[in-house]
C-alpha cells in the first residue's frame, strides 16, 4: 500500500468515525501527512491540550488505524499541546 493510499484510507476513517466522536467533546483531528507508512496526526479544538489527549491518540486513533490498515507502521501525535 502506498503512502497516498494510506492517506486516502485514514482520511476516510477520520471523516466517518473519529472526527464525529471527537466533535462531541468540542475537538477534532487532522491528518498532516503520511511518510513511509507513518501517519502524522494533529489534534484540534478541545482535544489540543486535553488531559485525555494521549489516551485519545493511543487507544483511539492509533489503535483504529493499525487495526484497519496493517500498512500503517506508526501514528505520530504532531499536536502542539502547549498551544491550547
């Protein structure tokens, strides 16, 4: 699976499943890029700087991407949590 195919697939998952769930808490997430199977994600809104952000990333976003797309090697939190 190419990086472009991974990007398309993770953006679809983000749009249909992850962002609707995060929106219930005033947050969201965006895929910044995919390089060599690594997906860079930035949390937004209420998720930026949130106490539960690490858990959202690890137990939610990372787990879901890796379960659905074995080509995803790593999910990297590219959020500046200090800018909350």
